[in-house]
């Protein structure tokens, strides 16, 4: 197979590059876009200067539409916006997801404490994938799937591969994004465990 030609830039040489090993995962196809690498950031300068396929924009404050709008507007790649699930719950969470959908987000991300009934109600309102973050193998994986979650975002530090395997034991088809850690070996580990994409 012929190598893809590239266009280098004189001014944009110092970009945040994702590890090449991520190319070995299957990726997740969303509305015709194959996404393998996700960058976790709300920094507009980094978002504009990375070769990651998509952005996970989650922050430790109450989600605000103005922030989501600014990130979606500034980004030159798909954005997955955090819409709460912890302090921000219920109807407000659903309205934030609907707003993100209308503004052009490719997906929304919910925090671990989100109730399954909120996922069910959100699923009826939005037309983009709903992602839930999983931080432990003890999380209610089956209940999340039954509620209609579209993608798992696994962030379990050194237990990430184990959590990915647990999800795969329950459902071998559901898409999984997993944190890859700091080395090619840890990235390879989450891919071998069953992750479709790496953050």
C-alpha cells in the first residue's frame, strides 16, 4: 500500500502529536468519520494544533453552553462535550446535551454518577452518541448498556485494561475509548484488551 502524501507547514511544525501506535486500533466510525485518537483538552490552542482525530472536552466545573459553543467553533475536528452527570444532573444535563447536539458536537460525555434513567431520557432527545465515563470495574456496565449508552470512555489508571476486558466480557461489540497511559506498551495493552480508540 502506498504511503499517504502529506502537506507540511512552515509555521505549524510544533503540534501535539498522538503516538503512532494508536493507528493499530480499529477506531470508531461515527457518521462516516473513523476516529482512533482522542485528545483530552479544553485548551483551544492545543485543540487547534494536534493531529488527534477528535477532542474530548470535559472539565471539572458545571458545564456551560458558552464554553461548549466556543470549543466547537474553534475546533477544526470533532468535539465530544462534557454535559455533566455529577453535580449537574437530570433535565439540565439533558438540555445541555441537546444544546451541544444543535451546536455541532459529534458526541456528549457523561460523568460516572449519571443515573441510568437520565441516559434513557437523553437518548430520546439527542441524535449524537452518548458516552459514559467508567472508572472502575464495579461500575454498572450492564445497566448502562440497557439504558442506551453508545460508547464507554474508560479511565481507570493502571486498571484501565482490566475494565476494558470486563466490558468486553459483557458486550463484545460496544465501542470503547480508553486512556492509553504514557508508553506505547500501555497503549498496546488497552488496544489488546479491546479498546477501539485511545485518549
